[in-house]
C-alpha cells in the first residue's frame, strides 16, 4: 500500500488516489451515450477499478500521448 491508498494496476496507467494534482481537483461533467457509460463501467470492472479511476487513466494517457 502506498501513502495515498492502494496502487491499482490498469492496462492504461498506474494510478493512486494521491496521484491527483497537488493543486486540488475539479469536477468535470460530461454527457455521453448510455452505451458508452455501460462500456466504461464494464471495462472498469474488468480492470478492478472504479469508472472514475478508469476515465482519469484514459484522459491522462491521452494527454501524455498527445
């Protein structure tokens, strides 16, 4: 276990709750199709992550790869 909580391994990136910005966090609400939400939830379940963790990992990877 690390200082911010357990490390969760995803095929996308490694993340911890403490990996969120030191400047705090913001809430971003995005309207997506219901089928996309179901797909995200199913993928998160397979990766043993919450949907929020998965989406943060996907956004992080996208920004790193940009």
